[in-house]
């Protein structure tokens, strides 16, 4: 990894990819909800990179100001800090034509970074697999004996590994890679295909979720390791879990 002896700030380090990234980057600065005086403490620090992972993905919003503060205002405040490169972890869900609050907030945050930060990298990952991920439908299929899901077996997902994304980020910082990259594997997979592959008995529901991915040839050119299908990614994840 090219992040040794780099001054890196990672946001959203209590869970998800932010937690994983901050555990792998030695001596990085971690931003969480508990950092009350963060911006006062670090406004004079020169970071090599900021990796902005924090996001409030709450579906049922009861406090719209907090939702705005967590997703938009935080991004606005972060870009005012002193850094060489700003990396925003967005989502492939911005490509979903059925717009959600989640996708809209990601689009707005992307536009802020795109317009106000010169040296930016926007990464749009699909579903991330790895250490400490939440118990989603895939994990339930793999770990439970007879899971009951609300999703249909026809639901499609695209999976990537958190280790691959951190490796790409490390490469981008070292080699000056900027711009927008959809970070997805080469093909989607249905939940039904996964259940059959691992010989799992699953009671599926009726709701069909579709992952909307776009061509990622530009990403494959700079990071060939990503060019594998979702089943291969699941297999790698399962090997690492043993």
C-alpha cells in the first residue's frame, strides 16, 4: 500500500468502508460524530488526502436538518480543510433511475466536490463485501440455515471487495489519479444464483431489486484487478472468511 507516511483523514470510521480503511491506514485521523471540535483542531493540518466515507443513509427521515447536516453540510465543511487530494465515496445508486433520498444526497455531494475541489476523486462503488459489513440479504443467505427474505430471487446485485477499493485509492493517491470512476465488477448476479451455488434453501419474497451499473472500462484500464464478475467476488469473500 502506498499510504505509508501519509497524513490521511478518513470520515465515517465507526462502520462500513470508513471503519475498514481507517483500520488499514496507520496513524490516520478519524472523523466520527463524537469529534465535537474536529474542524477547530485540524484546520491548520495539511493532509495528503481526505477519504470522505461518512454518510447518513437513514431511510425514514424524521429530522431533515440532521440529514442535511450529516450528508451535505459535512461535505461543505470538509472541502474547506487543507489537503492535496479529496476522495469522495459515492455510490453506484446515483445511476438508478428510481431516485431515492440516498441517491439524491449522493448526487448533491458529488456536485459539491466536482465544482469546488480541483484535485478530486469520486468513486461510485456497488455493494461492498468485507470485514464488518452489515448483515444484508447476501450475508443472510451465506450464513443462515433457512433465511426468509423480502427480496425476490430475481433481485440483482453487483459486488466488490473493500480491499480492492482501498488498493485503488492507494494507487490513486500515489499516481495522481483523479476524476469519476464507477467501481463495479464486470457483471451482476441474482440472489437466486447465489442460493443455488451454495446449495441454500431460502424463502424469497416478491420485491425485485435491480442494481443499475454502467460501463467501467475506464476503471478497468487503471485498475485491472477489478475486472472480475460478482460471483468471483463472492467466492473471494467466502475464502477470506474461512
